[in-house]
């Protein structure tokens, strides 16, 4: 039996006391006594909602990195790979995650495809959802993005919700900007969380109907500053999550950085710790320890109570920071049929007097729809005026699909283009640039590698290949972060975009479930009206 002494942080009873913990894989006994050791023993951090795929890392590599920051468990939705590969992709994630140190709890992806208004690589229907939820390694029904289907009683949607009720497993939500009437209908269907609150009033409205709010701070969507007062006003209803994080951000930290920011706001100590330990563990019924007798021996050792210096991480009684991880031959499943394109494939066809523009807001997933005069967007020679770029989406699951073309504002790319096969949620090919030549060049780079992200101008090209489903790689985080940082810096320094996370922001322009105007492989889509709109109007 192992023992450890120090200041024990008890988030269940909200107290700190000196003592000694006796443990194997579980905590066998805790003795309160005056010990000399000054270190602090805390519950490990839990990320309440994350898509591993958005890190571009395999679950194994993701797990190896986040454990360094005191994360002992993550609640994850394999929605991205499921849209590419279906249940095969979910199974890949589960098996790969078993090789890593962190406890990974998967949901059953509820929206594959996320909407009927785009093409994905697979379909997971209500029968598939029932089968997934019957499995012990599936802990919840993942975010239900099809809020119209919930509100208006779509039979297939409600069959998925009923499956979660059948197995007594929670349902995650995804419902930005709904009215009070609609959100009440949405929540009454059994949906219990939401990570898409953009302002505090929206969050309070959802909480008032019994929904728990996950405060998100990711690489692109950053809502912590708007929502952190909820940790004091509604502590039992709040969890912390990242949702989407890029590899260079993972080198800096994970949930520990969110906790640190909350502590710096002078919020109640135990309220903060509970948002990233007790609350998600209890909500999802996770087999993760909270430093109680009989719990799994999951905890972190720190020099102070704020976890600013983590020296050890224990999971099931084993110290993980000193563990050597054996590399293994990882599978690289994929689904990619798109063929190379030419400039003429993405040229404007039938222009008009007015343009429907996607206006980007840095740091937000929402966009604005603007209807502008042609002369406001284009110069006399039909080149773009400053601030405007062409955006192209191509179905990756067909060999010769017709590209969809739009115009985006505030990317500010000059003399080049970027492209990616990370395009939420169907992960088709998406590209933004200021010339057809460069856009085609960037797109063909990712087609040739059957997935990845690229950036190019006349003299230079950068590529990060993503061999796993076109959205992840089995390479380690340092390599991926270096490549991603190089390509992101290229987009900023050489191509001129001033967005904080240009590739992440671009990927969400294809997310047809968040307002206002987005673009998929079937056309420009107005989320408010649930209708396609033309690029040009007379």
C-alpha cells in the first residue's frame, strides 16, 4: 500500500486539512493528523466537454499531453471523426484512448450528420445510438445540435433522446441563441447541459430551466470573461471546458489555466475547484476520484492550493508524470475521395448587384450575414476590396463534386490562401484566399495528402498532413504544435490575416448549426431561416 502526506483538499466537504492518504488503485484510508509535509493534494482536473479531434492529435497523444497539466479525466464527444467514419471512427477513438494515461469518457454522437443541409462521410441513426448507449464505455448522448428537430418533434431526433433516457445517461446540449420559449422546450426533452452561451443572460435563462452551463474557453471560442461570474452566482450549475483546443495551446496548459484565471478573479476557492472536478464527475457519473475513502486514487500533488505547480499526477494509484509510454502502431482510418481542382472550377459564375456576405467575428463561432452592393465588395477590375476574400467548400466524399463559393469578410488574407479538411462538422474541404490560383493551390495540397491544413502564396507552401480521417495525426504534440504554429504564423505574417486562430475560425464557417450565415458543400445557409441563400442577388 502507498501513502502520501500533506494538505488534503476536500472539495466534497469544502475543507482543507492535514493528513495522510493510504491507497492502492483506490483510496483505502484517510487519516487526519498533523504532518510536516506542506504540499497540497487536490482532485485532478476534469474537462467537461472536449473534441479530441480538434487538437489534431490522436487520443493517445492528447492524453499524454493534458495529463502534464493535472488533467485526470476528459468528457469527450467523438462527433468529428464520426461524421467522417461513423461508428468505425468512434471505435477507433475508444481503442486508441485506452493506450493513454488519462481517463477518457466518450459520448454517442447524436448528430451525424449534424444537419441534412450538408454531406458527411457517414450516418449514425437512432438504432445505432441505442446500440452505442448500451455500451459501458459510452457515458452520455453527445451534444444535440439539431435543436429544430428537438423543438418541432422530429421522430428520429426524439428516438435518440429516448435511448438516452432508456439507459439513464445524460444528454449534452448545443443551443446558441434560442428564445426562452424554445429553450424551455429544448431542455424539457431531457437535455441537461450547454456550452454555447455567448452572454451571461443567455446562460442564466438556461440555468433557470434547470440546464447546467459549461463555460468554454478554447482556441477559437472564448467565453470565460463573459460568463465567469456564474461560478459565484450559480456554482452548482457550472462546469469548465475547452471544447476545441489546438496543439500549441495544449503545450501551454489545459483546464488548469481556466482554474488559474478563475482564482485570479478572487472567486470562491471551492466553487472554482468544483467546476472542474466535483460537478462534472457527479453530472456524468464518472468513476473518477474526489479524495474520499473508497474512491479511485485520482489526485494531483502541488506546491500550493491553487495548483500552480503540479509535481505529480496519480490516476488509479499510479504516478503518470514519470511513466514511460510505449509507442505503438496506430491505425490511420480515412474516408477521402475528392480529386484535384483547377482555377476555373472555383470561378464566379452569374454575378449580381448584391452579395450575401459571411462576416466573421474574431473569437466567436457566430457570424453575421451582410447584404452588400457589389461595388462595396469588388474593385472595378473585379478584384476584392480590402477585407474581403473568397471562401470555397468542396465535398471530400465524392470524386468530382461541384465546389460551393462564397465571400467572407474580416479574414483579410492577401496574396495567398489557406485550406483545411477540418471543417466542422462534416469535415469537407474548406479554403479562403484572394485569388483562384492560390485557393486551388491550397486545396490541392490537402487533397494530395488526403487531409490536412495548408497555406500558400506565390513562392511558399506550408502543409500539415493529417492522416487519421483527414483531421488528426499520430505524431506527438511537439511536432504537431511546431508545424501548426509555423503554418498559422505564415497565415498571419505572410498572408496578413489578423485573426487569433484563423484555421479554427475557418473550420467553424462550415458549421451549419450556429448563426447566422455559414457555408457547406451544398450552399450558403442562413441558420435563422434554415434556408439556402444565393451568393449574388439582383
